[in-house]
C-alpha cells in the first residue's frame, strides 16, 4: 500500500469515528446502551488510549526492517475486521467507568488524527517501531502500526454505530 493510500485511509477511519461521536448528545455519551457494553464515552476513551499510544510509538525508536514492511497487515485486518469475534481489552487501555465530556473526547481524538496524519506524511513507514512489542503481532513497522490504528478504529466505529442505534 502506498503512503498516500495509507494516509487517506487513516484520515478517513479517524474522521469517521469523530463524525459519529459528534452525533451523540452529551447525555448519551455516558449512557450504557445495553448490558455488557461500554458507553460511547468509554469506547472513545479506549480509542484515545490505544491510538495515542500508537501515535507515540510511530515517533519512537525504530530500526531497519528485515522483512516485508506490510507483512503483518493481512493478519491485523483479519483479526480486527472480524466483527463476529469479541476481543479482550488489555488493562492498560481499558477505559474507566466514569462520566466523560464529549468535547474533551472529540478534542483528544482530533489531536490524535493530526499526529497520525503528520506521521504518515513525514516518516519512513518501512521502519520497524521498537518502543512496544504487541502480543500476537510482535514489533510492527510504521506502516503496520498505522494499519492497526485504521483497523482498530474501524472495528470500534462499527461498535459505536451499534451503541448509537440503541440510544436514538
């Protein structure tokens, strides 16, 4: 995948999440839509925790890649775009059960989008990020990390649509 395509796809995924969250009224942000679900605010906070971490990883230490820089992308897509499976969230990116402010969430998500957009435009996406080794996937290249952001965001945008439908 070319850098321009990755940048476009990342921007679209992150913008889609922001646009959907914008549709919620403040009081809906902290409403549990159905048993076992996060609130829209918790989902957004989870995305902030996960995607801000990846935005930092993109700018962290790197090394030359000794494999195809997009090798792990098919597995990421297969895992995260399979909406029939339920995944377990690691504790360090689990959102607190608390009240969230819609405007703060949107501001944080927009800042992350800006950081990711900047990274896709200015960094060598073939380098391997060494700041964090993901369980199952290992160390990702910048290209794979951005694909992770895209797929993870698409997955949770799908979930946010379900939450929204229950609340309207």
